[in-house]
């Protein structure tokens, strides 16, 4: 355990003299779990007589507080956007979709025009492991997306791009561009008590869904979680 806790996070990545930090408590726990499982396999296949870690408890990990946006935060952010420009309206719609669908930023940038069903208010998301899921959008977001597509999308980026949010080269907008924009927007809106990142919108979606009493299995499916254990963090937050 002490070795893992002191091990570098990325031992094979060039660090250019920078300290890349140590393994997180979650990573340490994951490594110990993997070693314990491997030793169990060795026992099952007769390579060793007993698992020396059979009674060994996994190292504990700290319970992190899930940061979310309040309604006031959201109002301040949306009010700070210049929605008269193509760029501003695009980011406005990006925030609306993040709030509605709770998707990962990597999933959002890869949304294609063909993934969007405006009439039904649905967006098809290609998640981890190439797994597809369909998530509903509010009527308001669907209407704003129609405005974006009809009046703004072709004025920014590459017109022939298959992506909903294109860049200037026919591809999709980068995750880094969105992260930088959100940081500048938060400064403009005067938000200092919360770090505005793409993932905080995902946390906000999950927390709000749990607060409304949405079934844990439904939240799991909408957010594309591989395990219900991840989803339960939002449920426990509401029942704590």
C-alpha cells in the first residue's frame, strides 16, 4: 500500500521536469482490488494454495463532495453570454444541452446532426464502449437548437461539417475550447464560489434528477454509467 501511495501517476509520460503527482486514493484502491482478484485467480487455478490478501480490507477512499450549480449560478452564466453572435449562441446551446442531457463533454462534441431528432426532442449519444443511449431534451432547448441551426450554425465553423457544433476545419469543436470558454464565462458572470467546468453540468444533472425522485436505474441509463454504484453517489447525496 505504501509503495502504491508513493508511486507517480504517469510513470511513462514525459514530465519535462514537472511533478505529475502521486496516485489518487481511488487508483490505489483499484490496484489493490486488481491484485487481490489476481491472487484469487491463482488460487482457483491451483498455482498457489491460499490468497494472502483474502482477509485484507481495501484501503478507504475519501468521500468527495459533488459540486453542482444552483439555479442562480445558471441564470448568471446564461445572462453573461452574448447571444447575438454565432459563437455566443453556439455556447449558449452547448450549456443548455449539458444541463438537459448530463452527457460527458467528449460525448457532446461528437454529436452529429443525424443524432438529433428535434421534432421528438431527443438526442442520441455515443458513450463509453461505443454504447448508444437516447436522452430527451426540454422543449425550450429543442426550440433554441432550431434557432441555432437555422440562424447561427452556418455562420460559424465549417458549413458542411456533420457535427452539430463544428469547428473551422469541418471537424467538431474541441473540448479544450469549451473548457476555456466556460472559465472565461464564469469570470464574466462573477462566479467565485464554484468552478465552472463541463463536468459540473453533468454533476448538476445527476443531482437534480435524484432530487426530483427519478429512479436510480433511469439516471444510470441517462448518464451512461457502467455501474449503479456511480449513480448512487447522487442518490445518497439527496438522502444524506
